């Protein structure tokens, strides 16, 4: 405590970024990183289970699954950055109140204005990062995940071709076997059983290779024999060939972009009410970083005796209410229950009012007027 008191006068004497500012900002940065990492790992792990299931089924490749994991991390960071900053401020300032560091700082003349300045030394850059993630990085990641998943689903029929193993494709309509695959991806001693127009058929060939053609992905077979139909019937076919191509059915499916995957530039140009609401939803993330940080500073002083995590209950409650009000507000905007120009303005106005009430309760109305007049001369 004595060491803190000795250092504080020098800290307060700096006009711009002082030691106190850097100390609080650095503690906040470490805590935000830790909290965000834990949240992202938990959320992404739960969602990634479904991706792993698709990879096990062969619907998507292992490489695509890893790519999707990285893209989901980007989306999760954009979504949970406001909550992480909110909790980090409560944890850092709550610890400082518990350890009487705030009392020492206050005794040396450092008030809530100085704390806000130190907090927003980190919050402002993070709000810019949140803006970039929410409006550009997250939509790009969502679009990339859709494209990768759709591409892998289209080519799922050719995945898993390996020598010495029977592989089933096209929901059982085609069974493929090759005895050997050399270094040049040339297949040798191939057997195929397929069904065309309801007729069973078999193909044997000495060699073969995969090739992309305008109609899809084909197996080009050379020097083989093909039979189709049932032996003994009039429509039974038996023929030899020098070259024959078998298409592995390609799923033709268009990529349907949900609004999370639409680029922000396209949303700005759109006149649809749903797109305008989606744009406001993305803007709410950087705004949430700022307004939740404003609210967290007085909240941290409400229960300093509760330890480092004493105010987290308030954080979860307030963030839960804030999140639900925002979701209800988006529904009202889509149905035009409230005008679009109001948007999230009333939600952030409510948060600002709550912040003001807490500051007045903790420091008094007279203090508020003095700070507004002096404009923070510390």
C-alpha cells in the first residue's frame, strides 16, 4: 500500500498517457485475451462437433474441416468481443477495489475520469477492431464456410478413393475398386459396379485415371470390358473398349447465402428492410464495446467486497438483458413495429442512462456537475 501511495502522485502528474493508464490498459488487455480465449474455445468446440461429424461421414474433407475451424474462430471473436471486454473491466477494476488500489489512487487525486481514460486507452482500439471484424471479417468468414462446405459436398463422391478397398458412391449406385494407384495417380486393375437407367452393370479395365471435364468428374478407363443388364435377356450388353468414361455423379447445388454471409457493401446498397436490420446488427458490436465499457466502470465499484468475481453476476445479468432486448428490437425493426431510423438508439440511450444513474449514486449529483464543468482537469 505504501509503495502504491508513493507512486501515485507521479502517476497522476502525467498529462497524457501515464504509468497508471498503461498499467490498467495492460491488465485489461491480458484479461480480455484470457476471457475471450476461454469463451471462443468453448463456443467453437461445441459448434465444431457438427463439422467433425460431416468430416467423418466424408461429406467434407479433413482440410476443409480445419479451415472451417479457423473461420469459426473469426466469427466467434467478432460475436463475443463486447462480452469479453465487459467482464474484463469488471474483473480488473473489481480486483483493484478489493486490494485498496483504487483508494490509494483516489487519495492521490485520481478519480473516475482518470479510470475511464485508462480503460478507453484500450477500449477505443478494440472498438475499431470490433468494427472491422463485425462488418468485414465475420461476413467474409461466413461466406467462405458456405463456399467450402458446398464445394466439398459437390465432390464428396470422389473422396476416399484408395487402392485395395471397395468404395461406395452415389448412394450405393456405384461401387469402385482399384488394385493399385501409382505415383502419377494412375489406377490399375479397376472394377466398377454401377446402375444406369435401372439396369445393373459392371466394368473391368486395366488402367484408369480421374479427370475434370465440363460435365463433371470422370474416371477415364482404358482397355477394358463392359457389361450391362441381366445375362440371357435381350437387352444384355457385353462389349470391349479401348477407352471409356464413367462419371461419378456430381451433386449440383447452389450456394444459398444467409444474411450473415452477405458482404457489408451489398447490405449498404440493399433497400430490403431485413438487410438494413442486419447492417444495424453488425454495427451493434463495436457500439456494444463502447457502451458496455462505460457501464462496467461504475458497476465494478458496486460490490468490491465480493472479490475479483464479485461483480460478474451483475455482468451476466445485465449482458443477458442487453442481449435479449437487442434481439427483440431486431424483431421489431423487421416487422416495422418501430421505425428503422430509431434502430438501436433507444437501447444504447437506456444503457447510457443506467451508467449515469450509477455514477450519480456512487459519486453524487454535485460531483457530476463539477466534472462536466471542469471537463476532467486531472
